[in-house]
């Protein structure tokens, strides 16, 4: 009887801990997929560049003005014309030259630009110059 109560308590605790995870929204892989563009990755590999994937944190309004602000912010540290944005999944990506910039420097610059929109950038994943996804 005592084991049964302990087992029930353990199951209840596991369920309680799992519920916030189930309700956390879009997982990292889904967010990355929303802005992943194979031709951009292929060009980056040929040019020895990397691609950084960011979560947009804050109250993301799905407006053209927000999209333009995110593009402008990421192009400051990344390569012009390579930004992909999904406001619906609050995610963006940009190619960059790892010899000239880092994921942290792109995020820092982007945060300053996006402060007016009360948005920040959180690195999710990065490709190496080989095009393979990694943790930032």
C-alpha cells in the first residue's frame, strides 16, 4: 500500500512538471524550421559563412513595421539580404561571416536596434561553415 501511494505521488509530480513543458509553445526545432532556407545555407557554406537563428522575445506584433525592424537589426551584424523572419513563430535568421562577427555580437547589436519595439534576440542555433546546425 505504501509503495502505491509513493508511486502515485511520483506520477502526479511528474505530470505536474511535464505540463509546463507541454504548454511551452513552439519548440526550438519548429522555430528554426520556420526560417530555415536551404539555398541560403548552401550559399553560406560556399562562402565560408554561418547562419544564426534567433528567437524574438517580447510582444511580437505581426506587422510590416516589426518585420522591417527585425531585418534592419540583423543586417547590422549579419549579411544584407540573408535575413529570414517568421513573426508568427517569433523567429529570425541571418547569415554572417564568423571572422567578422559572432552570434553574441549580432544579438547585442540587434537588441539595441530592437529596444524601441521592446524586443530582444535569443540565440537558438547556429550553423557552422559546414552548414550543420549546432547549439550557439
